[in-house]
C-alpha cells in the first residue's frame, strides 16, 4: 500500500512539473518475469548389472491322428516335465500356453489328417545350473526350448536403478550449466523433476532340435550369462 501511494505521489508530481514520464516496475512484477524463464534439460544414466538368473521357456509338443490320444500323451509328458522341474526347486514355474490344433492335408485344406498339441512352461534357475537342467528336462519329456532370458536379481536391479537415476540427474545438471554458462545466464531454482526408468533384459534364443536322444549324456549344454543394462532418464526444469 505504501509503495502504491509513493508511486501515485511521484506520478502526480511529474505531471505537475511537466517532466518526462516516470516509469517504475514493481519488484514483484520483475521477479515474476524472471521466473517465467525456464530451461528444460534431460540427462541419461546407464548402469550394467551382471545377470545371475536364467528364465527359460520350455515346451512339450505331441502329434498324432486322434485328438484324444494326442491330448492324453501331451498331458502325460507335460506332467512328467513339470514334476521334474518341481523336484529341482525351480522358481516361478508357470504354464504360459497350451493348445490342441488340427493338421490339414496339403492336397485338401478341408481334410484333417492329424492333430498337434503344445504345452509351454516358464521358470527361473541359477544360470550356472541352467545348462544341465535344460538337458535333463529334455530327457524328462520336453521337446523344445523356445528361448532364455538372462536377468539380474531384484535386489541388484533396485540398486542399479538408484545409481542410474543419480547419474542421469548429474548429467542433466551438467547440460544445464553448460547451456546457461555459454549464454551468461545465472542458474536459479529447479521447479520440476521427472524420472523415467527403462530396465533392459538380454534375450537369447536357444533352439533345440526337439529329439531327446540327441542330448549327450556326458556334455551339458553350455549357457553363459551376460549383463543387463538398467537405464534412467531424468528431466529437470530450471529457472534462470
């Protein structure tokens, strides 16, 4: 109120004296104009994590002329495989697909000449044990390994995520300082932070011929894990 009165008095005085127009910008308005200048920067952070677990997709497939016989054989072989996996204490054992479909003649697409049944399960195992376990699963009745995924433990991923966020934040700050310094602007306050995480999993196909007697009794399938990258993106909005 005092500032407004002072401004009114100065304006009246300048008009009375016939002097030039008096311009005065309120400090609050000047501050608001300064805050309206916002710089948006995005930083990236990537942290590699050694993988110690292997997620396996394993299948059983049977074929025959009679649908009921195919289904029965599929159920028996699938049960044998599941029981074997349970005996090995694999983690997160889950059925991910089951189907029974007709097989049509190539000469006459309307004629059914047989049926094919499929059952697929997923599970996790320590990578060091996965090669031998896969070979034994094939002997137990599995006919196909659809693929494997190398993953890190949840604890390792959580630690890596925090580090990736820290690196991304520092990267964003560095970019802001470089841009503002080049233009001789002064960095003020961070008014908004946005974090985006994107864990990445390493995937490798492992195709089996599907014949159990092709598996050697002496040599286990070699499986070597890799690294899983955990990525984070941090966006900062900074006033200057």
